[in-house]
C-alpha cells in the first residue's frame, strides 16, 4: 500500500467518479454563518462532495476573503455560489428550481440524518454557529435532520455536521 500523489491520484479519483456517478443534485444554503474559517471549510467540503451550488445569506462572509480562500483552498473559484441577503428569498428560488429544503438542525421533529430518504434534488440548510437556523427559515424548510450525539457535547461544528450529511447522501443513497 502506498499513498497516491500527482497523476496517480488524479487518475484514481477520475476513475472512481466514472464508476460511481452522483445520483443526487446537492445544493447548500448558509444562513448567517459568521466565521470565515467555517465558510472556507464548507466550500472545501462542497467541492469534494460535488455540490452544484451554494447560496450564502445574511451575515455570511463572501469571497474574496483571505480566510475563506486559505481554509477553502480556493474552492470558491470552483463551486458555483451566489449571495442573497434574505434566506427566505433564496429558499423560494431554490424551491422553484425543484429542491427539497432540508435543515441540518436539532428540532422537535428532526429525524436522524442517516434514516432520511433524500430527494434527488436536495438543498441542505445550515445556520449560525451559535444560534442555528432561525425559526423563520426552519418554517420554510421541508424537513430537518440531525446528527445523534453520544458524548457530552450537544452539537458538532457546522462545517463538520454539513460534511457528514453531504457524504452520507453521496455514499448511502446508491452513489457508492
């Protein structure tokens, strides 16, 4: 066993994608993610998971931003994104494009992320690091999923939680 680098790595990933094409069109909506490092991490995860579009809303910082670019390794140049001040307007637009809106949030009706049957066109919605997704935004979403926590902490960092759900959709729903 040896690590792959350079051309060997590119071929490996190309061949894997050809053998396992994505079946879901994934989008991401960031509702007032405050910290540029989290936004950069989300851009990097979104690129890795093949997200088709990202919508940054509210107080979410936008590229160009040195921290977003450094942490995200310039994936904001690869992942299609746009800024929309009002998350409800963005949700309305995404629904018009046929996306089911799924909040990654702890709510009274949320289901475990691994037990949910995601639509072919799914937009995952994540919220502020401390306050989560607002009540108004949750009301506009179709459903909510959560990550079960087995330790003393009640949640994971927003970019980690989003990454887990993105890759679950990519691998557990026939895209393996």
